[in-house]
């Protein structure tokens, strides 16, 4: 392992035997970077959250949980993010199942689905305001076809935020599920068909169990996106009331009240809640088979 | 192409040789395609309503605007100082792409080729910035950057945007590096090449497709990244998406249509990037780093 020609000292030999040698210096820039810009700010925020401007070390956490307006933001965020993530994943499964084979225009469909992801939440919000507003095309169509008598209110409330999460989240979930599905060996299903299983059995007994780890991963990633919803909660939601999500509470503490310890405390609570949900999903995921032929979850 | 895509798979059974087509019952197929078409119609409506509004002279409670004009673009360009905003956006994107590649590719190489104690832990540390919502670590990060006087300037925006980009480069590059036969490197080493020569003369040329792919992906993500830029940008370091947000949340001051015009400028920039991106990467790569296996 001596590349410079110098003989290795004893401890260098020992380390090299375990795979530690000078090539690992390649990792150093990235590690320094992650430590300086991710871990250090994170722990800085963590310690800052225990040093509130007034009161004892836990008073900012106590302040958050004792104020029902602040505490409620956790529930509001979960009520928006969990159903949106769940709907995105569940809707993606049958559609991806149908589209996993080869057909003409498949690349066009997947390309079109990438568009809303790249549009981002800000533009989606602007579009939804125009499209779903009381005089927008959506309500016009409903009124013209006599499905409703007066415009449906879909913006500046829960549904605006929910729909913006579906528009950006569903394509994301679909593309992931599609790639997991195409990672499952199709001969397994053919074998089941030979043994007389109809499509429902093949799906519930073969494909779905193999897909479950991938679905759990997809759910986690979609949930992360939905959980940190911020622009659309302000722009198409009702940021003072039913869509006052936790990221908005953290932002207001930091940039409107300039109370960085309190903002850090809220950010920590936010990260904790999110990690709890992800941990639950991943714990459930570990109970499924994650071997060679089941997706790449 | 558009017509063939959205048409339901209604081939006559006599000519159907594809087994998979016959697996499911027909009504299910219709429902699935119906949902997809409904989704696309709404998506089209969302994008088109912004586009039409930005060209509309006056649009009030009618199907289409009274007349059409391009004035809003001129106004948006002046009112929002868009030239400066676009220049900042480009500067930030180029810096973020370059730096994240420089930092990420060597690390991806070490992670793809070597096994060493603590590798899983290091991998997890690199994964965390992608798994956490940007606001969660963005607020402490912005606090730290303000403490060192970096936030509010271009450097702060670049540093903040690097946090998810470097791990993203590492994750996208790892499969590309794993595909390269290690014997090629061994051969180069036998012929006397050092680590640097191996990297510059052997690996980099082989990795060009992977580097291009991850550069484009980072570029798309950086231009679209709202939260981190929003938290760290000062008045002269706003990117397009942040400027768009500010103009939207302060609507009422400015005409709706000029905000729409700005949104269209942003969208067309993203679409150009997207078209470029799709020449080099598979659509699924835009959302995750899943290796797409050849279709059977």
C-alpha cells in the first residue's frame, strides 16, 4: 500500500489492513464541508435553543408547547403533509403498475411528469391562484357544466395547500414508484401466472410485498417535501389560520421577531417530529423483504 | 406524439401479442388513464392560466382576457430589476455546481471504491441534509452565517445552497463510479500513474456522462431551491425564485399580470434547463438516485 515508496510504519500497516489509507483523504473536503455547514449549525442551533433570551434552558420549548396557537402548528402540518404524501404514493401505485411495461410515448409521459417538479412550489402556487380561484378556469368549467351553483372555494384555505402538494408531489412519487416497479424481476410474476394465479393474486402476493420497501422510501421522501411546505402555505393557504404550518412559525420567530433561540427551538421540534414519522415508516419497512429482486428500496 | 400518448391502450385483442396488456380488466385501465389525463389537464390549466394572464391586457371574470399585450414583461423587467436577479441566479448556480462537483466527486470515489470502518456513519451524515427539510437546518444555518457575516451576500447564498448539493452529487456519482471497472485503474497504476494522474487522465474522461448528469441535476435544484436562498439572501443576492416569492407575497402593490410575467420568465428558464437536462439524464434521476434498469 506504500505509494510514495517509503516503508509504512507499524500503525499505518495496521490501519491499511482495515481499509484506512491515504486514499481516504479524498473524503476530507466533503467531510469538513458537512461538519462546518451542516453538523456545526445544527448543534449550534440545538445549544442556542437551550439558551433563550429569558428563562431557564427549557423555557423556549415550554413556551412553544404551552401556547396552543404555536403548538397547533404541529397538528396542522401533519394534517396537511400526511394525507398529501399518502395520497401521492397510493395514487402512484396503480398508475405506475399500468405504465411499467414498454409503450409508445412512455418517455413523453415521464417527461411531462417531471415538469411540475421543476416548476417548484412558488410557481405552482401562482398558477393555482389563477386556475382554482373563484373566477378561474376550474370553477368556470364546474359552473358551465352545472356541477356546482356557486364557485368552489379552493384557494386561501387547506385545499389550496393540499392541491399544490399533490401537483408537485404526485409526479415525484410516481417516478420513484415506477423505477422501483421496473426493478422487480418480471419472471417472478410470470412464474406465478404459470402456477395459476390471477392478476389480483399476483399483485397482492408477489408485486406488492416486493414493492413495499420502495413504497416506504417513496412515502418518506414525499413526506419530507410535504412537511417542509412553506411557500404554498403562505401563498395559496391561509397563513394566519388553518394552514399556519410549523415552518412558518419558525420563520416568523427568526425573521419577524428576531428571536433566534426560539426559532431554533421550533426548528428542532420540527426536525424531531419529522424524524419520528420517518423512523416509524422505516421501522415498518424493515419488516419487509429487501433482497435482490425486490425494487431497490 | 401527444395523441398516441394519451390514447388508452385499446388495441384489438386479435393483434395483441403483448401479455401484459391482457392482465388487468379494461375498466381499471380506463380509470387509470382517466386519472392521468385529469391530472395533466389540471396541470395544463395551472401553467396556461399564468401564461395567458401574463399576456392579457385586462382579465376579469371572463374566460379569456380582453386583449393581449406584452407590456407586462417590460414592466416586470423594470420593476423587479430582473436583469440583476437573473445575473445573481446564474452566478449562484454556476458557483454551486462547480464547488459541489469539486467537493463531491472525490468523496463519491472514496465511498464507492473503499470499505473502511465508519463508512456507514459517514454515508448517513451525507444523507441527512437530503432527508431533512431545508427549513429545519436552514434556520440554524442562516443564524450561523449571519454570525460570521456571510449571509445577506452572494457567498452566504452559495454556501447554504451547497449543503444539499454536495450530498446530492455524492449520491448521483456513486453508481457511475461503481460502473467503471477497477482493473482499468489498476492497469494505470501498474504503468506508474499516481492517484492524481489516475483521476485526471483515466477516471475523469470516463466519468464525463456522470459528471454532466449530476451537474445538470444540481443546477435544476439550485435554480428551483427556494427555502435556503430565501433564508440567507440579502436584497442584492436574491435569486429568481425568491424575487418571485417576494413579488407574490406583496401582491396588491403590483399588478397581478406583471407577477405572472415574472413567473413565466422563471418557468421558461426552468423549462430550458429541463430540456437540456433530459438530454443527459433519465427523468427518474431528476427525483432520486435510483439506477434505472434496462427495460425487459
